[in-house]
């Protein structure tokens, strides 16, 4: 069984959302599983500089337009969350806590957070909001509510974000397949091709 | 006759080179001509901030690797010019001076400058080097040598670069087709699709 494709993303990233909408299906079609790896772009910016894409002069205007256009092309709904970008640290902590028990449930939670944020425009920044999503999905909401107050879960999430940055991840989405890195939702076809032919 | 696709690029941009290697043929295949529009990324950085891609922490390492990998995938030779990035202001001035007489010859010059820079790794920054390319191509080298000393040609080039930035161009390559903008050599398929179906 080959290693899964590592799918790194920030919950507040529209291009991450676009990738999240299709990555499992597209990788399944080429016979690979996907390991979902949320991280925090803000942590990257703290270390190496940078700022949210949509705040960069010129590029920000282009990006806002391209995000909407890309969603339309992919047949995916896109509503801007308010605020945007939003703080997704609670979502990241929830994900990695849940993943310890069930990676499948963690991915389920991640997909629903993305859907509410970018298909419905909801503010997904609060811990109680994330617990609400878990509750709606029939997951262990009481366990999650406690976990989000637990310093060891904060440490766990921090370690996962540090590991992502250590692996070279600087943008969202970012994919690592068999040690090869690809940045951007518009490179998923490259990831597919790399899986299919084993490099070029 | 529909308007040509505007192809903006910096001569020192590897991704610009990759686009230059295929853009005329790919657009011809969908029935569009291409208007080559060199500009200077350095002028963008002066106005809105930014720095050469390969100098950005993390992203720079990724970009160097991806440029080589993308060239290999496209079947295009890639040799790093020394120095890199290089100053391409003489090439830009030469292009726009020559374009006034013959857009076809200007494009011919641009392709050869790109080829020598990125297929052969030559330093293409000097005015005399650019004149040498024109000479080898059988173009008006004496006229060009004089033009590169002419303040009005400097003004012409500056106006073209300013016009690119005014049109929103912030990266290389950058395409504008029927008022719609696309950034990146990995978006040429989007440009093709936009031409074919008139938007989405």
C-alpha cells in the first residue's frame, strides 16, 4: 500500500477549500488515500514573513477574482466568510484531537468546517462553533469541548503545525506525494500525474 | 478578428520562459494571436513591495525545484543563467523599439533572448549582448545600438512597463484575454479554455 498523499491546508484558505472539495475523489481515482494535514498560514508568516494573499497589493485583487472564478469553474459554491481571513486555530486543534481517535471523523469534521465557512459564509473561528459542528455530525462534542481547553491538545496542534513548516509547507493547499511537493489547487493534476507515472 | 492574447513576462523569469516556449503555438491552436508584452518585475516590486520569487524563504526553494521540474515536464531545456535573476531593462527597451517597426521581429528577438538565457545559461543583461542577438538574427543592429542610447526609447519602455502595471500585471507570466487576467504558466490551459468557450 503506497503512502497517502499529504494534503496541507489552512481552514481559512479559499484555494484550500477548493482542493478539499475534490482531493479525496481525485486521489481515489488514481488509487491513493489522502492524509489531511491542517496547519496555520499565520505561523508561516511569523517565521518567514508574508501576509494573507488577499491583502497583498495587486495580487490580492487578482486572487479574490480568481478564487470566485476558480470555484465557478469547479462547480463549487463560494461565499466569503465574515470575517475573512478567519482564525482557524480551534479547528486545527479539534482536527488533531479527533484524528487520534479516528482520522476518518477528523476529515469529516474538516470537510464540514470548510463547507460552512465557504459554501455558507459562516464564521468558523470560535471554539464553541467548532464544537457545534462536531455535535451536528454526531461526534463526541463533550470530549471535544474539554479537549479544546486542554494544554496538551494545544501542544499537539502546535507540533503538527511545526511539522508542516518543517516539511517545507508555506502555502495552502500544499501536497506532498512520495516526497515530492506541489503548491496550489491548480497543481492537483500534477499530483495525479505524479501518482500515475511515478515522476517525470 | 478577435483581439490577441496579451502575454506579459519578465525576461529574467523562468516561468515566463516556459510560457514563451509554447504560448504562440498553444494560442494558434485555439485561433488566437499573441501580443508579447515584456515588463520589469523590479518595477512592480518598487511600487507594491515584493522580491524575486527565488529569494523568498521556503517559497524560493520550492520555486527553484518546481521550475526545473516544470521545464522537464514540458520537455524544455533549462539552464540557470548567471547571474540570476538578471537585469533585463536593455532587452525590454530593445523589444519595444523593434516592435515599432516589426512586432514579428520583436517577438523573434524576445524568443532568442529567452533561449540564450534559459536554454544556454548566458547572461543577457547587457545592452551590447542584446545588440549581438539582434545582429545574429540579421536584424538592424546599428539602429538598435543607437536606440538603446536614446532617451526617447527609455521613455517608451518605461511607458510600456507602467501600462502593464496599470493593467494589473504583477507577476510573470501574466495573460490578459478579452479583459480577463490569468497569472502563471500553469494557467495557460485556463487561457485556452477561456478563448474556446468565452468564459465560464
